[in-house]
């Protein structure tokens, strides 16, 4: 049994709205975390900041870094230091733009 095209369009519209809500929720979460980390105070080009975030995402997707619970499961403090290094390195790269 095939769905009529109108039902498919309705389903697509519903899914697009769900996607928009999910993306907003994720953006707010990441924004809060970035502000807590002090990224709101750093003068940096958006492209450079995005590159730093992409590097961080690659690191975490590769299985490196902290556990997702926000706790350091193995007592490793180097992951937090490398996050700080990414943000401070990015900030140093834009020091001539102030």
C-alpha cells in the first residue's frame, strides 16, 4: 500500500519541524557550554572558531577524549588541557585583529 503524496509532504513538514527543534536545543546546549568555557569573551573570526570546533568534533568522534557524562572516568586530566589549548591557540591566532 503506497502513501499518497500529500501524506508524505505532511510527514516531511513534521520531520523538518522536529529537526529544527532538535537543532535549536543542541545549539543552545553548546552555546551555554561555550559561554561557561569563556569563548564568548574571545575575539576570533567565526571561520577560525568553526575550524577549532571541527577539530574538537573529529577528536571526540575518533574515540579520543572524555566520556560523555561530563566526568573523567579514567582520571585523565589531559583532555581538558587539550580543549583549553585549542581555544587558546585559536585566540592567539587572532591577536592581530584586536
